[in-house]
C-alpha cells in the first residue's frame, strides 16, 4: 500500500523537477546567478540545492553519510545540472525498484551535515524529500517571476491530469 504511494509520489517529483529545469532552460548565466537575497543567494543556488538534496537522501538511506552538499561551482551550467539530475533520478529509481513494504516502515538512522544523528521511518524520510523539493520549486517560481519570466506550474494535480491525457 505505502510502496505504490511512494512510487507515485516519486514519479510526480521527477516530473516536477523536469518541469523546473524546462522553465529555466532559456535563462542566461547572468540571470541564473543574479544575487537575489534568497536562502541560497540566487536562482542557480536554489536549483543546485534542490538537486543536491535529491542526491543526499538516498545516500543516507543506503547508510552513507556525506559531509557536504553539491557545491554551486561543482556543476557546469544548466547542461551539467541536467546531466547530474539524470544520474540522481536513475539512482532514485533503482532504489525505489528495490523497495519493499517492510523496508519502508523501518527506522533509518543517519548523520546530518552537521554531524548530528537522526532517525525516522524510511517512508517519512522519502515523503520529506519530495516535500523539500516542492518547497524549493516554489521558490524557483518566485525567482523566475522576479526576473520577469514565466514559471512552469508543478502542482500534483497538474501532473495527474497530464498522466490521464
């Protein structure tokens, strides 16, 4: 029951991340890196954060505890970010393909970037990751509007409508 819900949620999350990348595709490097006073300093910083955390959590679920996120200088432009995301998406799909109902309810402990230990059921961490990305995708939409650009909508119901079409 939970497993099918997680699969559906991650299919949505992958679609929404693709929509965000499509929405920033025509931006110049100056627009992407323009300082805007947000948490990660720029639209580029927000994008790198989203995809860095998309990578981070599956590492934790496998028992590896990276000490740093992807650096804003660790990716070369939007092409590099697309390539990075494709690798992360492939990794996530592989992880999800191996999941069982039993594994989803197991407590998974991890060490965060500050060296602190936490633990939650895997299913809750997986929901958290999608929620985290949704939150920051909303920030990307705002940052695009500040630049006078349109933002792709990434609502879950829009995803469902597209799947039914």
